[in-house]
């Protein structure tokens, strides 16, 4: 073990303990139960964490390569060896004989030399040409306790102090555009562009070296490109906020693209493709896509050999650089246990220094039309364990409002209760149906109602009519007040529970500035939930189902 390896491992261990002790009061009941269970079943001692930390520090203080080597030699024996191999069915995978042969040759290789840690520690910002900017305006929104900073490069930052989760800071940044701005032939490359950048590291650091640089720090920053937007998300321990800001800067200004990582990405996809051929979930997913959008629709790509062949290293690099070339088009949201007097200099030093070309982009509505407004299809698939899987969806454009968002959720959750009673308890035909109702705003306001269940293949034709009967009952107003009350209580309780976490503040400011809704104002949630009536749900259901397009795709075993 090299000196650098030991130092990084010690730093990481100490940082982990420090972070744990700082958030000792945030330990969940589940974690406590786990510790008690381990103590009872495995005789794992529940130690005082502060005392354990002091003991660990004293051990680490005297740690050296010789001590570690001695411990490894005690553990490294020829008895009870287990080699686990994950391979691809039908390929020539590593077997026991070959595995043991490799181990034996390595153990008896006189030319084998100790690992040389060639990593040279250097600053994350080494070689970065930082040109700090300024905060040009500052505005307080007292209604939600937030502050908005406009930076000299055009970036808008919404910030709110929150310490429900101590010593924790979260950052979300978003710009509209995403993959919707590219042609369908480039779907594979734009879909994998951010993934390649994340695999490659950042600036002059490979992914392995970046991991070494960040040892001992509680920080993570990722970039992503979805259909409508490009995003950067980050989280950090408060003391590592500056490192988070540095990583955000580098994700924009100095991303890295490694040809070897690209080759690995393609190889992993190639291996996955071989497994997909025998994976029933993948078969169902592809068949569902074919049923809805058609088998050779160029706008809807499934992962097949052509998809992998269409990947391009140069395009992936070009697309990523294009999506993150204009920071001025991004809106940042920062929430956490950090004071403004600490945050503001970091914003000016790092975020305001990201170049902005002040282009104004919007996403394109590239919604792909279904092959029909009413799809009813049975798909037969060879299965080891015969069963039927039901996928039903209703969809229609709908007026976007806070009340309609809540009513869409009510509709889905009440149907869940009804199906639990009718499909599972009365008929015993399924473990339960999963139902979700939602109203999304983008790319255009749309209500989606998804219903899914798995059941005995012999009972599916008997159970399907019940699914629609329950919907018809709701449309006729046959809705129990008990179901409404149960759903309302769940929503109110969930809302109260969310107040105990910082993510509630992130939801608060993003909803306020994106949708002009103050979720802390009772009139925008609590009052609406408490006032929902049978007629509200009936009227919503009738309006929605009247013109909604739908599909019913049932997967059945091929005999």
C-alpha cells in the first residue's frame, strides 16, 4: 500500500465519521432498527459514535503499509475462496478453472511488482482560468424567505437558507432546450452525451483521479440532458460547498471526454443488448413502445444494434459542449445550511465566472403521436413463469392549475383503493394494481392516468372489465367519502412530514419561481385538499375521460 493510498483512505474515514456525528440527530428510525437488529442477530455492538471515532483516530494515527500488509496476509488464505462472476449468457465467461489458474499464476509470478501510485495531488482548479464576476442585483422575496441574485454573466440564482438537514447544501440548475432541439437520428448520441462526460472525469482529472482528489469530501455534482432541458445537480456538506461550486464551474467550462470511457460505454451497452434478448421486462418495454408508436418510428428509438452503431464520440462531445455553452440561460436554485455571507463570494468567484453568451433558447414540443387514439392489443411472449401483465393509460390535454394537479392525484389514489378492494381482496386475481394520476405542465399541460397490474394469465379476461367498471363508478359519482377522507389525510400528513427536510424548501422556491405558486400558503394546497368533494372528482373524471385517448396492452404467455 502506498503512502498516498493510505492517506486518502484515512482522510475519507475521518470525514465519514465527522459527517455522521454532525447529523447524529437526523438518524432515521429505520437506521436505528437496523443497528438493534444487527446487535441482536449478529452481536454487532452499538457503540457510542463519538467514543468510536476517537478510538478509530488513534488506530489510524499509527497506520502504515507494514501493518496493513500483515493484516492482509492473515486474511489471504487458500481456503474458503469464492470467485463471483457476472457474465453474458451464451458467451465464453470466466469459469472456476480459469479463475483459479489466473490467481495461481499471479501468486507465483516473480516479476510482479508492487503497485506504484503515480497520482500527484493537485488542486481541483489547477490550470483553470477563473475570471470572477459580480452579483449585479439582489432581491428578497419575503413571502417564501428567498433571495434572488442576478450575476454579471446573466445567471439567475434563487437561494433559501434551510437547516432542517444540518450541514447540507443542495444545488439545482436548469436551462430549457435539451434533446428536443436535435434530430431523431442523433437521439443515441445526445442521450449518452452527459453520461460520457460524467464517466470521463473533469478537466485534467480522469474519473479515477477525480475520485482521489475528492477523498474525504462529501460532495457530488452531475450534469444531465433530458428531452426538454439540460441540468446540473449538486449536493455537499456545508464545509465542502466551495468544492461543489468548483465542480459546477468545471462541468460547464472544462468537461472531459475520454475515448477509452466511450469504448467502455459502448461495450457495456453491447453486453446489455445480449442480455435484453432474454429479459422479459425489456421485451415488454419494447413491445409496448411498438404498440403505441409503431415498430419503425424514427422518433422513438429502442436500444438495439442500430442504436449502438449510431453512437458517435465526436457528436456526444459536441452535443454536451453545445448544451452547456451558455450559462446565462440557466436558472440556479440553492438551498441549505449556508449563510448568504458565505455563499455570495462563492457565487461571484465560481458561478459568475462561467461564460455566458446570452442566447435565448426554448425547448421544442416534439411529442410523438400514438398510432391511434384508442389502442387495444394483446402481445404474446414466451415466459418461464406464465402470467399476464396489464398496461393501461389514459391521456388528454388539460387546463393547468393547482386544483387540477391535486384532483389528478386524487383520481389515481382513489382508483388504487378501489382496485385493492375489487381486484385483490374480492377477486384474488392480483397482488394489487399500481395507479398514478398526474397533471404535467410541459411540453403542454397534460393529464396522464397509468394503470398497471400483473395477474394470473387465466383470470386476466375476467379482471379487465372490473378495471373499467371502477372508472365508470367514479364518473357516475359512486365515490365513498371514506376514500376521499383517507386520501386527504395521507396528503396532509405527507405535507407535514416534508417540512422536516431541506428538499421541501427546494420544492417551495422552484414551484414559486417556475409556476408562481407558494406551496406554503394553505390556499394553494392544504385548503384545496381539505375541500375536495365527491362532485369535484366526478366532474374532473368526466371532463378527462370524455376525450382522453387510451391504450390497453396486455402481455400474455406464448403457449
